C-alpha cells in the first residue's frame, strides 16, 4: 500500500488506500490528540507487552527498498506512563524498548495517518505471547489510562488477516483461509466481538493471520461501550486479507459518514483563509494550483484542519490523477520544505497536492514543522510529474528531465527534479540522486526519467521579485 514500496502495484490496493484516507478523516474530525498503535511486528516478549521509548518515534521502509519513506512522531510520554501504571495494577509488565526504529506494523498505519493529515503524539505498543484473555484485559488497562489522562485518543489495531488466500500467497495456500477473513469481516460488520474472540483457533493458525491479537487489545479498549462498527473496505489481491474497519467511536466524537465529516469540518472551520486577500477566481492555472497549496498549508498550520478540494476547479491539471512535489521557499530562494510522490496516490492532483503541501510544511525530515509566524514569508511552487520511463544515461538531460536512480537490487532509490540550480550535467544529476539514496559510487544503476510541469506562485500585491 505504501507508494514508495509498492510502486505501480498500489493500483491493486487503491480501495484500501482510499479507506485509510476516510479512516484518517474520522480521526482528524474527532480531534484525536494521540494515537495508540498496537502492532503484531514489534519486538516480542513472551510474558510482557512492549512499548517504544521516545522522545521521538521514527521508522522507515529501508527493509522494503524505500529508505526515503520516513515516519516520525513525538511520543506521548504521559499517556505511556499511565498505560504502564494501569497495566502494573493488573500484573502486566510493560517493557520499554529503546533505540529501535518502528516496525512496519506500526509504520504503515502511521504513514497513512500522517499522509492524510493527522498530526499528533503516538504511543506504539507490541503484544505478547500471553493468552488471548490477557490481551483483552491489557486493552482495558489502556482504556483506564486514557480516562485518567483525559486525552482524546484513537486506538489503531494493526495487522493483516489471512496470508494464505491464493496459491501464490506469501505464506502458501490454505483452501479454508477465506473462512477466517469472512468470520472477522462479518463479525465486525455486526459488532459481534464475541464471535471473533471465540473463533476457531486452528482456523486462525492455518490462515496465517497477523492481526488477531491486535484486535483483541482493541476489543479490550472498547469493552462495555456502545459499539459503532463499520467495515470500510476489504480486499485480498495478493492473497493477503487487507481490511480497514472502525470498531467503536465515542458518542462525543463519533463521525461515521462522509456527510458528518463534512459538517464537522465546516463547524470547525467556518471559512478557509487565504492570506493573499480577497479571492475573485484564479487569473491563471499556476495561480489556482499554487493558491490551493498555500490554502492547504495555512489552514492546517493555523487551524489543524485539512481542506477539501474546491467544488469548482477550473484547472484541468488539478482534475488529473498525477504525482507532484510541493516546494516551500523562504527568504527569497531558501528551501523550507519539499515533499512529493513519484507515483499518484490520490484520485486527483488536487487531493495529492493538498496532502503533499501539508507534509512539506510539517513532515520534511530536514526541517522543523512550520510555525504560524513563517506563513506570510513563504513562496510556493508545485511540480507535476509525468509517469517515469526507463532511460539510458545518454537519454538524460537535467534541464528537461528529472531522474530516478535505483541500485540493481532495487533496495535503494533516489530522485532529483529537473532544472535544479547548479546541476548542469546528467552526471551531476545522477550522482546527487544516488547520494540521496545512499547508493555507493560505482554501483551499477537502473535509470528512469520523467518530465515535470512546474507552477510557480505569482507575485502577490506589493511583492517584489
């Protein structure tokens, strides 16, 4: 599902990607301050639960040939301490694991939460080899800790369903594996947690799942609360069951339909702001595209709200499905943030641009998150990428084409946009892209090239070049 890892294959799980966007919209609209993620792939302790130590949690996808895809978030130390205390009351140790990067069971949901605009603290927990009943009780400990700290918290149970749904599935084929996924999706659709808790354990083991105990912890968090369940999406194109579902939402923060989300966002943000002043419609396509990037950033930084694409888009480019990079510059030509996608994730460029603009402002690992005081000093540009095509070295031209370089194994990948100041030759371009990816000099490379359409923000009234 992660574009930097999956490449063109993400089209086969677009339904899951879209469901994670909707899932995140609900968390944002419910104003969650912290997300607790329960992962099946954290380091395991036989008789204890584990939690990643802070103060910052960080993960990447280097083990999946995408070291450039990074997630990071501050640890909610107060909530973690409260969880440890509540767990100790019930006799469950919670071990702190230090100097570990986040496992992919934690990093994947965090990637999509942040990619779709949620910003906040995280507590990342791994389950144990203790019996199933202990995982339910540990979930109740998390619930007590949340109530004691009076946080607005979202709990995310990470994991896949069966890994054995097709003959070419990664864990081999088990003909009855589909029954496990059917029982889970039906149980969640009907809010029948007991039917999942009581599932046939031989079926569960033969299905090769990795999300069952994460769900048990989540059931423990929600025990006794009025359920509010919905399976947002289920699919299994690679022989592995992908499900995105909501188990429960507090009545004060429950938002279960796209209409409710829209109403909540309108209440939270009566009118989106644009520091450029009164808006009478874009004078050019460049103005409309960069204005949308500016509006996305300013609204999010000031109000922690993700805007929707405007209902009346004039630019045909914004209605396309395309990848893009959004660059923020300050003090003339000094870079302040740049984040983008090499292959499109969202259905339209408008949605892709909004997500990348917010990420450039808040999640570029080279810079701290943008402050309100900086907003009026920024200039925006948007690079819209054509689909990459295989290339030989002689096909490159840094003034016309961007370049993507990979080592022969595909484990490391770097990108450089075209028309970069100071990059005058193809050799310079390739060397810089390879260095960004951590590829050693003289390593054989695979090359791709792409074109960009670059849109610069027009000068605003009173500005000078």
